[in-house]
């Protein structure tokens, strides 16, 4: 995995690349589902859990608030790698360390959901 960094200096003190925020513990790879708040992103990933009663696996989802450094600035639909670090705030205990690519399937699903929720134009028969 290659780290994507910009050539400019990062002013974020919680950046693991430029300011030496120590990372440890668990590593995950997921999709950014929201990046509206400043320096915070919500990341979703799926995992398999075994159900012994049915002798099958089920898919479960995990969402996590992560720190989004200015030099990485991941956007909605990006696939990112995140690593555990010291608590940055009440809900943020992970930091995005790398932007891997874009999840085009996730963006297409979001677009279809928006189109499905939009009101449909009325036909001439419905207006009478």
C-alpha cells in the first residue's frame, strides 16, 4: 500500500504522516459514507459473522467516526485505510492513514436512492 500525501505541509496536529500521531492496534479498510463535518469522516465496512444455529455466515456492517487529516481529505465514496490511535475526541479513536481509491458502486447506489426519493412528475390523467 502506498501512502498518498500532498507536497504541502499539513497544519493538522493529529496527522499520522506529517506530525507523528502514533498509531497502534487494529487496522480496517472501509468506505467513507459522510465527510461533512470538519476533519471528521464516517466510515462503513462490512464483515462476516458466523451463525452456528444455521451453519451460515451473515453480513454485518460497522460504522465508525474517524479523524480525516487535511492532507488526505477523503470525500464521500472514497475507500480508505484507517488505524487505531489515541482518543482524539469522545467518538473518534481512529484516523484515516491512506486513501486507496473510489467505491463507484457505493456512489451509484446513493444516486439511485436519491432518484427513488424524488417526487415523480404528474401525468395529464392524474391532474384531471
